[in-house]
């Protein structure tokens, strides 16, 4: 499949107390807040009415909110069937943040509410429930974000007509170090869309590293 | 789509260290599940399929963890007869695991060094270096479908034309972290698990590793098995409970069969996930009916191996491959009478037949489902 057959129709990032959409800062949190408090403030800013967020671990909250921001003003169910929409995510430390929290509970009473988050793909499950995505999903672990592999995997899903829309990206959270960068990739172009290429993934990933447009 | 062939396989389990020995033992009805009383892992005695202490030999020259030694044993044995050029950039390595080296946080302070040591990419790099792989290893951690997602990823990498060979290995070990978690959910059976049975009451956990070597090149001799299709879906319903309808697992089954160009009438045997929890087996029975496969013999191997998490999909796929080669369908230890609302043809005894095509399914936390189709090459 040629690159121009899939398009980045939006991208968003959440890192270092900033939330950006398409390269522009839309929200900045207070200084010296921890990950959980920052994510709560972002949740309130986004105005999402989804109290289940409070049950989630920080990795799931981070991925969930990055996707809320990504899909601002969009309802993908208007364009696609549930099985045509999927999620492919990656990070470096899997669910280590939740693992440590669960292990602390084991010394007293092992907590099922904490144990369920000790799987990195739970963030995919949470986003799928929220947006009713039932298509292909996968969670990969790599030391650094592997732009080329993510591009291959998602492009392949489009080329075999397994998906028509895919959210892909990097969602990493360990204690007060967190970073999410997610792309909405669709088989139809829209105004302002970018070609889904390794180069474009690379450029927008760099923007999330602090080089913002606005 | 380019055809993809199985050219090597291994299982390292508490039952045996090779695929052939595992299959022979399973045909004799030998199970790896025992009652264990190990206070380091659990305050109560528990059933599980675990390696004996020292069962996975340590190597004085290196510092591989048990998880990594298992993978190295499994990959080494699977590669032995294949002649795969591991150093080629066109040979890939995929590692699948649910929890990898997580046991390391049970007894030590989490320093940055330990955090790097636990990272699955560290294990993948050590294993790649051990064998001399030069391509960047791919790591999948997708709950209990990790092994099947590994196979599907490999299929896609080979069909893209970017690779000639892909080695997929999966492993998980059972420690206090994992067992206590399943116990906290009240999901662990107080007797060896009973997949699809009316009296089932939870999982039995197990540890093990398995490897499958896939190639774009068809082997010139012997019965050859192809991996013909695969698909992944999500329930979008609940993070720790399966779908109430089975529609999403059915969706994965249907897409895998479409990709393999087979109809439900052509599926000869099904290797189910069959964890023996009430909800999983019920959901699977619904999906099997939606696919029109309720007459097809189905088994679950959890009564032999326990639930080996990220290794399960690969261990069970290796057995499926050998079942097709030998025309033998293994039984479902623990199953006596059907305990699902929809009919399924659970294989209670060993059967023989003319088996050409096998469907393998898996489901896991996070609402994930996966299915693959194996077929005899013509």
C-alpha cells in the first residue's frame, strides 16, 4: 500500500504538564503537581463526563485523556463501524507503575482493583470501551518509540482492510515521568490531514518533545 | 497473500523440554498440574503447573533470569533443525510475555537499574544477542493473547515481504505477583481446572515457554503446516470480564477464517482458550456457535499446562500444529459434562481423524480476543 492511502487527521500529546493538539498547546497544568493531580486537572479542563476515570491507574488515565483530546469534535461512529476502528499502542515500561502499586498492596491485602491495571493493554481496553472500538488492537514494548515499526504495523492493517481508522502511538507513565503521543490515522483524507508517513510521525513526535507551534 | 510455513517449534514445560516429548506425554494423559505448598508464592496450598526448583538450569557464565533462560532453551531447540540465518536482517525475533521479569520487584527496591532490568525490551535484547539476531526484536505484551498476537504479527511481517523468517517465542513464570493477583479476583480453582465443565470454578496457573519458527520458504520434505490467517478484536465492554455475547471473539474468528479462505465447514478441530472460568468458557461457547462451529471437536489444554498466560497461545499452537501433522486431537483434562449454555463439541477423549485445518483462539483481560487458522499445506 502506498503511504498516501492513509492520513493523519489529528495528533495529540500529553507530557510535562502540557496537553497539545495538532502541535498547539491547549492546556497547561499547575507547576509542581504530581502525575495523578495533573491528569485530574486535564480531565476537568476537557469536560469529559466519565467518572470511571477515577478508578483507572495513571497509565490508563494518560492514554484515555490523550485520546479524548485527539478526538475533540469527532465522533468516529458516524464514519465507521466499531470493528473498523482499532488501537495500536506502545511504551517502554509496560505497566510497571501499576505493578509497583499492586505489589505494595500484596504485603497487606492484594487488591484486585490494582491488579487489573498490571497489564499495559488495559489502556487500550479503557479507550475501546469509551469510544466503542472493536477492531484490531495490539500493545508493543520498545525501549524508545519505534516509528518505523508502528508505521509498518498500522499501514499493514489498512492495506489488508482490517481497519479504516486507527489510533496509534506511545503512552508511557512511570511515577512523575509521563508522555503520551497519539495519532488518529484514517483511510479518508480530511482538511488539514497529513500523509501517514514515518517522516510525519517523526515530525509530530518531535513537536511533542517541546517544540510546539503555538 | 504470500503463504507462510511452520518450519520449527518447541515447548519447554514442566512436562517436557521439547515439542515432541510434550505431545507424546499429552497423548498418554500426563499433566503438569500438581498441588504446591510454597509459602514464598502463596499463603495457602495451590494447584499449578510449575517447574521443579533447578528445572531450568542456571548458567554460571551469565546472569539470565529464569524467564530469559526459559526463552533461550525454547528458541535454541526450535531453531536447531531449521537452518535459519539468525544474523540476517531478514530474520526477525518476536518475544511475547504477559509479565516477563516482574518477579524482580517482589524482593528488591525499585532502582533505575532494576527498572531497566525488568523492561521486556532488555530481555529481548539479551536473547537476541545470545543467538546473534541483528534485526530489532519486537516485544508484545497484550495480556493472555500475547502469544497469538505474536503469531499474527509474524504472519504480517512475512507477508509484507520485509522478512524471510520470523522466530516467535513466548514465556511466563508464576510467582507471588501473578498468583496473588488471580487469587485476589477469586479466579483460582481449588482443584485442577475443568475447562467447559459444569463444575468449573476458575483457572489453574502454569509456567512455560514455546517457540514457533515461521518462514516464507516451503520446506521440501515432510507434512508441512501453514499459518493462513489471523485477526484480533476487542469487546469494548469490560476490562476484566469477557463479552456477554461472544460477538467480538466471533468477529476475530470470522476475519481469521476469511483471511485463510476457509469456511466453517472446513475447520476440523478447534484449540480453544478454555481457561475454566465461568465467564470465559461461556463466552467462547457463544462465539463458537455464532461461527457455526458447534459440531467441530474443541479442546482446551489448560488441564495439562495450566494457564501459561503469554506463552499459552504459542504452547497451544504448537500442539495444534502437531495435532494436524499426526491427525490426533488431544482430550480436555478436567472436562466431564458440558457447563455452557450453548452446545460445544468438547473433546473429552483422545480422537484420531483426518485433520487438515485447525482454528486457535485466545481471549484476555482488557477485552481482547485473537484467532488464527493453521492448515496442512497442499
